C-alpha cells in the first residue's frame, strides 16, 4: 500500500485513497494523454472474450515513405441551425499511409526533440496539443489535437483557424476521449457535436485541404459505440446534415467500464440504463490480444453500418497503462507490442476494411508512449535520462529490420 501511495506523487499519476479495505482510485488530469485509474489487484472477470478471425492482407515492406448494431440514444430539446457546412473530404486527398508513416508515438513528457526518434523509424506523433510550428525531427509528421472539455474547443476557433492556415494539409484530431468523465474531455454527445462543429468549421474554412478526425473514444466497446451513435444523432439534429468526418479515429485500451471503479467509467450524457452495458475487465486483460483485435473488428463493423467503410481508420492511442509491478514486465509488453504490429499490418476484410489500402482495417496507429513519468510501462525512452529502453530497442528491431 505504501508503494501505491508513492506512485500517486508522480506527475500525471494516481491519487489512491484507502478507506478500510476499499480502494478508490482517482486519476490526476494532465494536459496530455489518457488518464486511467490503476485498479486494485482484485477485479471482476470481463464480459467480452474471443476475437473475430483476421483475414491476412499482403504484408508490405516497412520502408520510409512520405507520407453488433447499437440503437442510438434519442436526442431531444435541440434546435437545428443552418450554418453552411464544408463538405467532408471536399478538397482533401484522403491519406494513404505506407511503411513507417503508419507507426506513431504519443509524446507525454518533454519535447520530441529530446529523444532520438530517428532510431525508431517513427512516422508521426502527437502531444495532445496544437502547434503552429511543431518540431519535426527526421521529417516526422505532427498531428494537431484540439481539446473539447465539456464542449468548449481549446484553443479557441480563431486560434485554430490561424494554426490551420500556417500548417496546411495537417491531420487534426478534434478532442481526446470525450467519453471519459472528469479526467479527459468529458463531453456529453450534444456538447461534443457542438464542439466538433465549431472546430471543423474553423479548420476547413481556413484550410480546405486539412484532414479532420473525430476524437478517439477510450475503447470501442458496445457502450462507447452507443455514445458515438448519440454523437451522430445530436449532430444531425443540431445541423441538419450527417456529421462530416474525413478520418475515423479510436483508442483501443482494455479497461473496466463501471461507475466509480478503476478504468474507463461510464460515458457522460447517456441514460441510466447505460450503466448495465459496461464491460467488466480484469487487470490482467490489459494486454489481451483477442480482446484488442475484437474491438477493432467491432469498430470497423460500426463504421460500415454507418456508411463509413471507405474512410481511413487510425488508432491514435493504445498501450498498457497498468504499472510494471502489476505483472506487466518488459518481455510481456514486448509480446503485446509485436502482436499489435502484426495485427495492424495484416488484418484485412473486403467487407469492412479500407478499399484504398488493400482492405486493411487500420491505416496508422500511435503507441502510448514515447516517454512518460506517470504511466511508464510502455516507455520507449527513459524520460529522465532520454536513453532508449529495452522496449524501445524492441520497437527499433521490428520497424528498422523488417
């Protein structure tokens, strides 16, 4: 228990409050990545297991290049507006990422320039912010991210437009886990639809060539897909048209969905019956590749059901947030990392995947993280010494030697 209390003092770490034998875990907000409460060792079994079999796509060489149906939640008491809307994908060449351009990292601690990312073969990165002059060592691409805490775009739309003009053609992610209460963007479906509309308008009017992606929900479970259904319904009712999305985006963690418990919580703005729909993961499920794969298949199915198959899908955050002393040692994490790479590079389905990319399910992905003091299990570099970790060396071996 003392060790858990010590962990809470780290930047972006976890505050652990002990009452008798009950352990309540609260994550401290930070401006960057997913904040997920670390659970006690005891947890209930999950309700999801098994995975849809993958269909192998032709494996591409890694070389340097340029780069089930859920009933929507009814949306009421909304007023439709008639704001002129730029058409989704108009003026945009949708990306077709190849080779190393697919591999990305989240930079949670410091600047990317502090780390020898050229040794990893990283193609893109994000730092959960916007930047008019992002550093791009070794030509790495920078993805812009607008935060939408409780429906308020940050930075404001004037600043968003100015940045969009200064970095034309950028990939923009509008929000970060709006489905995660308190610790992340914590927006109801109506709030998120409104914030997305404001951001989309500002970006597209300033730079029609920009590529705009929806925020990644924490994990594509039935509960989170229900949240996205409500977002689409709210946007349609508010603005009279389908929500315009150039690039679909999701996070792919494996966490418990239970109000007041560790993990993912219950998304805001859903009716009370949503509590019964959450999946009850165990700590040990964090690196379960069967669950990991099944969630991606489920999201691609959801995209097809909504007429969005012919769009790229990115996984802008995934990894293992559990501490190493919960059983997630370097070799176990390496096996998970390699398993996800193999899946991303090969999983395809002509009925679900992106036709322009050989029907692959996922077009690019972003590991959590390059370096972080609060959630260090997936570190590719040590955030104190800036030296590559054994996991970073494993990453380099996979990407550079394939």
